[in-house]
């Protein structure tokens, strides 16, 4: 089987490595618009050889892992070029506009919209590792539009990774991810910006920062290209999430202004209900399952 990986950063590179770890009879081809990424992927044995566009027709599986604001036109072009039994999977963090763009494509049944809930704050092929997806969650969007045999092929590729599969519509995916992923990245980036702005006048601030600050702004190290594209593609849902978040911040600010400490305590206690959920997430990450 020949697998073509288009985009060789953290996600694409890690998926390629996981395929090579679990399937000895696969050939992994790769392409990337960044020549340095392509060379690094070859050096690190992430891919076996470079993939040319003229070879797309030879691929049995094509994995698309590029910034989401460029995915729609390229996906349509890939579907135009693949053979009639090939599977195309994208690994992007937004699905609404992508699925809408290919809804009427004659080869829509050969496409599966997938989103692995896995990642780190690092980017590029050097950040890739073969166990990134192990025991994580894989969201499959609009799987009912994918040909049954190709859906089974996708599941067979995912099976050795022991991922939990969840199915949902593209719009529902984008709404949920705006809250649990996209908003948290915005919070991290903006907290980092706020502290950097203050640090211009108070050089001691970083000397006082502890693990709480480090863990909260960790996501601010994420790739700006990747996340600008996500905010662009999921702009509507992100705006809704931001409006609610900002209202909560304003309400907290008002409670401080009015010295409503009982109200603050009550809200903090209510949010403590997240403890079991957060502890479960942390434990899952630590144990790798």
C-alpha cells in the first residue's frame, strides 16, 4: 500500500511515523511546501521518498495535514487526481467549510474528514513522534458520506493506535472545538501578550512567574500559522465562544469592583465541578491511555 502524506509537520509527520511503526508493508511518500521540512522528513525517516503531484494517482491513501485555510481548494484538486479506490483523509481542526466545499464533488465518497484530538505546542517534522495518536480520540465528521469500504480502510489504519472514535457533524464539531480547544488557545496567547506588555515596564514579572503561569501560557508556543488559519476558518463559532468568555470576565471584574467576594467564591466553587473532568484528562495524558 502506498500512503501519501501532504504536510509533514507535527500531525502529518506523526501519522506517517505511526503508519511505519505499525505496518511494515507500507510505502510512505511525502510532500510539503517548505523544502526544509521535506528534507528533514527524509532525514528523520518520516517518509520513504518525496511525493510528486504526478504520483497522486498511484496513492492508495492520501493524508492531508496542512493549515486549514488552504485545505479546501487542495482537497478538491486531490480528489480530482486520485484513482477510483483511493481514500483521502484530512487531519485539520475545522470541518465546516471543508466539508461544504467538497459536498458536491463526484468523489466525495472517497473523502473522510478526520480530526485527531492530539498535539503538542511544538511544530515541524522534528516535533513528530510515532506515539502522538496512541490512545487519543479521533473525531470522524460526516462519515456517513464516505464509502463503506473506505471507511473500514480508515478504521483499519487507526485501529493499531487504539484511538477512541467519535462521530459528529461538521458544524457540531466546529462549535464544540471552538469552546474546548480554540478558545483555550486564544486565552493562552492573550495572557502571554498581556504579560509581555506589562514586562516592558516591570522586568521582575518573569522572575515571579511559577508553574501556574507556565502551564496556562504553554499553548502560546503553538504555531501562529496553524492557529491563525483555524481562527479564520472557524471565525463564526470562535466569535460566539469569545462573546460568552468576555461576558464572564466582565462579570468577574464587576464583582471585584463591588467587592462581591461571596459571589466570587460561589462562582469559583461552581467551576470546581470541573475537577473530576480535568483530573481525568490529566491522568489520561500522563498514562497515555
